[in-house]
C-alpha cells in the first residue's frame, strides 16, 4: 500500500508540474501532450 500511495503522489506531482510548465510557456503544447501520454503510461504500469 505504501508503494502504491507513493506512486500516486508522484503521478499527481508530475501532472501538476507538467501543467505549470505549460501555463507559464516553458514548454509547448506538443511537449505537454507527449508528457501526458508518458505520465498516463506510468499510471497503467501499476
């Protein structure tokens, strides 16, 4: 359970940080979308 909670927290952080970078024009929409796919792939690994 602890490992699952850690993984969930990591995924929430990655989603938040990805959105933050996009909203502040640090990364492009294309890069944001590619990162979303990678984050979602991480979620399905568990």
